[in-house]
C-alpha cells in the first residue's frame, strides 16, 4: 500500500477533478460502441469511484 499525505486544499481539488472526470467517463461509456472498450471504461469508473470515496472519507473531519 502506498501512503501519500495531502493538504485539505489538495484533497478538495482532487475530489473536484475526479468528479468532473467521472462525468466525462459516463459520457464516454454511453457513446462507445465497442463492448470490450465499454467494459474497460466501466472498470476504470469503478476504480475512480473507489478512490473518490476514500478521498472524501479521509477529508471528513473526525467528530469527537
């Protein structure tokens, strides 16, 4: 496992960029005719969704 530390500002920017990329990826999946390429894009979407969820969870303030 790789560990990297980001500032809150960096995490917020990464979240914004990944959310924008997911929107573009959804459009690409919809427009793709090749079932093979479509499946690869869906797998990529899953990985990006997982990373995004982990970033968001890590950025949430810890409640006492």
